[in-house]
């Protein structure tokens, strides 16, 4: 399963990395990853016009988009669109951080799974 990671590099800028979470097949019930510890879960709604300038992730966390996408911009100006159902691992807790923008004027519901 693909996860997009953002992290802080040695240059103090955020960067993207594509991760592949290994899944193990369990027959008719599907495939599942190894269990990963989490510390909490939060539910969030953002309006369809948000444009959050450079900011850091407040903690290591997975962000799971439920119904709409988000555009993420990292320190070198690279932008990625993460659609509904996609997962972001936000680990850029230091440095300049990243920008988050609404897509197509759509409000977004997301789930944050905190890891520390």
C-alpha cells in the first residue's frame, strides 16, 4: 500500500518520499500490514478555501483523506495532490514545514492518527 511521506531533510526543508507498506495476504479476508503503534486519533473538517502557509506537522502522524483531496507543497516547491482515500505520513516536525491547500474549493474531512 502506498503512503506519501513528508520529512525534514538536512537542509531544514521538507521533502517527499514514497513509501510502500508491505501487506501480507490472508486469503478471503484480504491483505493486512503489520500492526503499528498509535497514540490517538482525531477527526478534522476544513473549509474548501483553506491555504495554510508553511507550517510543521505538530507531531508524527498519518493523515487519511476521506472525501476530498489536499495539495501539499514542500520546501523545494514540489507539489503533490493527495486525493480522497490517500494517506500522508507527516514527519516534518522541524524546519520550514510544508504548505497545505484546498482542492477545487471542496471542504475536506480527514482523520489524523498520531504516532507519538
